[in-house]
C-alpha cells in the first residue's frame, strides 16, 4: 500500500528576470514502512522535494499525498529531522523531547514515560538534565531524533541528518536509525549526498538529475542487512551509483562555469 504518492510534481522558483525549474515531473510511489534515500549532487532538488512532502512548500504542479491525504501544510503525520539539530538551547534534553508531547496536551505521567522510553532507546538516559551546549554533535542529533519520534509520526523525513558528523559517529547513528526503523516500522525518506550512506541504509535509492531535478534511476537495494561496505555486491552498486551521480555533478559544474546556477 502506498504511504507517499508523488504524482507529476513540478517546482518552479522565480528569480530576477528568470524562472528556475527545480523539480520536473517527479513520480514516486513509496510503500508504508519503506526506507528510501534521495541521492544526487547539490542543486538537484533533494531538499526541495523533501520540503514539499513535509508541506513546507507547495508544488507548482502535481500532487503529493501521504497516507491517502493530500499534503497542503505540515502535519503530525510527518516528522522532520534537519541537519542543524533545531533544539531549544534553553531546555534540557528531557524537556526538548517532551516539548511536542506538551503541545499535544499529553498527560504528564504518560509524557514522562514516553520521554524515558525514548531517552533509553537512543542512549540518552544519563543526559536528560543536560543542555544541548553540553553535548557532542552526535548526541544533539540523537536528541533531535528522539524529539521527532516522541510525536509518533508514521512518516519520518530526514534532510542530511548525519552530514556534519565525523565518520565513526555517523556510522553509529546510521546503525541506531536502522534499529529504530526496524522496531517502529516508520516510513523514512532520507536525503543524502553520500553514496555509501544510501547503500548502507536504504531499501530504495532514488537518484535525481541536476536541475531540473527528475528521477534518473530508482534502484532497489537487494542486499540483506547488516550490509558490509567491503563486499563485492556493495562495491558493485557503489560503482554504478558513482557513475550516475558523477554525470550529474559534471552537469552541475558545467552550469556553474557558465554562470547558470542560482545557489
């Protein structure tokens, strides 16, 4: 059953004296519980598409439905995790996680139990009374994920959430995310520039072209988990994806040299 249905989506932006087509005729059907990575170079529209699914911006043409309902605004059925953590610095870890539950009006005892469960799930039990400034980047991102999970949205949208982290912390959080996904059955759409990250995480990898962004390839990853980055299968797919992304990166660089980018 489709959880996210993207039907002939276009996105255009007005710039002085011109119009930029960011997305062109995007069609995707994402099943409930699927883990899908959007992959491509800067400027291909990955984040633009994710923001449209989230309801932060509207398609210029086409439609997006989530759970059978048209996306017109942000909603509690879609949780968003950003690269920048987006935590409240004046709140403790526990209060950051509890914030959305209080907004929803959840009873204090139930909210406390939910916060304890999530802090335990993400290895944060000892840090509940700390403030974000006292945590490493990896720990802050764990808090950001816990805060989104507290709302129990069936769809989790993630915009390069591990992009600013070192390699060891990144792999640790990738493993944590896969455990959470297997346990909770969320539908995940995950934006990344990293080919290895996409292969390690995803059921499907959707490669987008450079602007205007459209679907270049939609590849199902058949390898069982946990995946070995040194295996022949992993590296064969990595070579294939590297070629696809490199073609689009070269188009991006050619557009930059010609002065056609709007970044």
